């Protein structure tokens, strides 16, 4: 998993938020709290693992804001609160410092000072693995709507469930067209992603067992539902909290974003993913539109080091080749998938996966191999890295005792 910090921002000023994003976007995720409720802010801190909170302050709300800082620190004494204000008001600064704020910034000042402050505060903070939630989330993105990305997302999720039957796997089908994953498996469900956001307080084992759509393999599926307008009331903080909560219940999560327009919703999901697969075809329109999507992702300062390329419906004898496409995108090639057109059409119309309906198709073997690479190999690498780090720590501890002798 990516060890990337999260920063919580309590502000209604878009210019202040954009300033922080430009200063810190490359080092971590900026999560804007939707409101000033102490309970909600604590919930966001719990889910994101944030240890630094930026709070916009002003003289008009002085009492409310000092109470918020005191309340945060009474529950989370290890976090650092940084006050934000354009007013050079010594009394305001003093009041915030007395409430427990560690430092004070004026929005609009040199962004390097923000990064320096965060680094300084980070050295004082406990060394925890931020973002480590015991699960791995893979997102699939494709600028073009269609059946290919949801087909891959569905079979990746089924393969992940098959390879770890003792653990839960979740497919979030949030792409366009909406609801295709459930249609492909002939499963009906009225409980949607938006419903999960609205029932966050009640999201537990019982609700998952009773409300989430389930496949016979054990795979759980949550889709967007038919009315996308319901997402208008969902905030970025809602999405962060929901994804963090889902990670607590599902060790493996696959997210289909195929055909989804670039937006704040799209950006939050890509930022939250441990790895993103960009799904393209050997066609000029597919390459061009996905290049534009990658440029958008880069403009949002979302790191590309956790992204990889999958060329779908690939013909090895046709140009451009997979290596040429990968060089054009500047991304590692993770897999090429064969066309298998009749088998795909059968999945769409039969209500059974390709693993069941056409298990000998090369597509099945390729997707299973990709699933092992994304989940099992990555999990083993993470465990090995953890063991190596623990070993180095043990050696340092031993060295201390040897030096004392």
C-alpha cells in the first residue's frame, strides 16, 4: 500500500482549499470536512488516519473554533492543528494557540513554507502507517464508456474472491453504463453506493450480509444505481469515510470507473486506490481519450507511480503494439487481454461469468494471472517489506545493547 499522508481541512473558503491542495497535493490527500460538526471531523480523522488538521479561523466564530480545537485535541491528543487566517490578528493567533493549535498559516503565502511546516510537524508526530487499513483497493479507469472495463473489473473481483475464498472481496461498479455488473450476473439489488453513504452509521456486518448484492462465489457487489443525480448531495468527505469503512470489512476491493467523466468524485476514488489500471484498446480514439484522462489526473497532482496499463481486445499482429502504447502513456504494461468476442457476448446475455460459461478461454487465464499479480503478489511483497523493516529495527536494537556493553 502507498504510504501517503492525509490532511483534513475544515474550511468553507475554496481559495484556501485550492492553496493547500497546490502546496500539499503531491505529498498527500486533502480531505475537506463537510461541515463543522466535531463528530464528523473525528470520523474523517479516524478513517483517513490524518495527523494534521487545518482549520480556518476568524474573529466572528472565535468561540466556536477554539471549542472545536479543544474538542479535537481532547479526543485526539496526538494530532497537530494548524490555524488558517488572512487576518494578521495577534489576539486571534494567541486564542488559537491557547486552544491547542500548533502553528498558524496565512493562506496565499509561499507554498514552500507550508511544506516545510508539515515536514516539521511530521517529525514530531508518531510514526504510524497512514493509509494502512488492512485491505487493497484496485481501481479501473477508462475514458470511454462500454462493456470492456466492467467486464474486466467483474472478472478481476471474481478471481480475487476465488483465490482467497476465506476473505471477502467487494466490487464497486461505479462506471458507465450503470449497473452492468449485476446485469451480467443476473443479480437484482436495490441497495446502492448512495444508500451505503446514507447509512454509514449503520454500516456493519449485518447490513453487509442483508443488503449488499451477493454472488454465489461470495463476491459482494455495490453499484451506483439507476439515478446518478442522487450523487449530487454526496461530498468528498462522504466518499472518503465510506471507502475507509468498507476497507475495514473487505480485504480486497475492485472499483470500476470505466466511462466515468473526470470530476471530483473520480479524483477522490483514484487518490484512494492502492493501484489504478488504465484500460485502453488498440485504437486512436481510445488512446487519445485516455491520454486526456491521464493529463487530467496529472493536473490534479495525483501520483502516477501506482498506475499501470492494460490493453484490452489486443491483437498482437496489429499496430500499435502494446510496448508502443505503454511508452506513449509512460506507464508500465501490466497485461494484454485477448478479444474473445463471442465469449464476452455470452457473458452479457447469459447471466454467468466467463469463468463459468467459457473457462478455457485465454481471457480467463490472463485475468486470473492479473488478479494474482495485483493482490497476492502485492500482499506478499508488502509482508516481506514489513518483515525486512522489522528485522532492521531488531538489528538496531541489538546494536544498542552491544554498544552499551
